[in-house]
C-alpha cells in the first residue's frame, strides 16, 4: 500500500461514520436493508442521508419523533436514486436538496426543509455532490433536527402535479407506475420515457 493512501478493502479506513461509531459503542449494522429489529427502542429520530434503501413502516415506527431523509434534488423533481446524474444529464441550471419525512411513497413524503443551489458550468455529478449538495444536506439535516428538538415539525406536502421520477442509470428499466404520473397527451415527453432517450 502506498504511503498516504487508504486500503479500500478496510471499511474503517474510508467509512468515516462507521469509524466514528465503533469507539463510542454506537450500534452499527452491516445489513443492506434497515429493519425494525436493528433499531433501539429508545431512538427519537431515524436519519437516512442520501440512502438508496427503502425504510419500511415498521422500521419507521421505531422512531419516537420522526424518520427523515435527505434527497439531492428539489423534490418532487428528480425522485429516484440517480437524481444528481439526471440533473447533470438534463442540463438543469438549478437544483437543490430536500429533507423530507419518509413515507410509503419513495421520495414522496412531506418536505421538512428545502434549499436550492445553482449548478456551476462544467459540473459533474461527483463535483456537484461533493462541493454543493452534500454540504447542503448536512446543513438542512441539522436545521430539521434543531426544529424537531424545539417541537417544531414542518411538513409541507409535495405537489404531485410537478413530480418526476427517473430510473437508475446503471440498472435495467424498472416499471414503477405508482411513482410516475401518466402524462397528458400534449406531446411532452414524460420522465417515464427518458429511458428511450439515454445514449447507450
């Protein structure tokens, strides 16, 4: 191993959250999906920060105050796991981050906090996340946690008429009719049809 580099096979070397939790005896699970039995009975808030795993009803119910998530888009726009990549591919000039209350509808729960950012020219998905959307997510999550600690619970319903949902770019097409609205016959291409537009 070269000096100054970390061993990618050792998660303790690159996963800072896990590395922080172990010496403090904070419970950690290696499960690929968070389940109710993983959650302590004394949990106030569950936070899913840019998570790709669906958190079910029984798991959410373990949190006494709230179960919130951070999504790197201006929800209800760009629901789905590749929101940042679609933002870049679509040439969006503005994007943002949303902290929302998790529900049965993927990325569809009420908004607790939201803020926009302008997309700098020449941005990549990686640079937009690293330089803008990840720091924004930390700020928004801290704001919502502070609100909840002060008994302020903000829940602004998402406008379903504006919702878009795009498939993961590295996965085969996925038919999820409950996540997308059928477009009116006005000649506008729906996000459901974006698979046909991807350059393969």
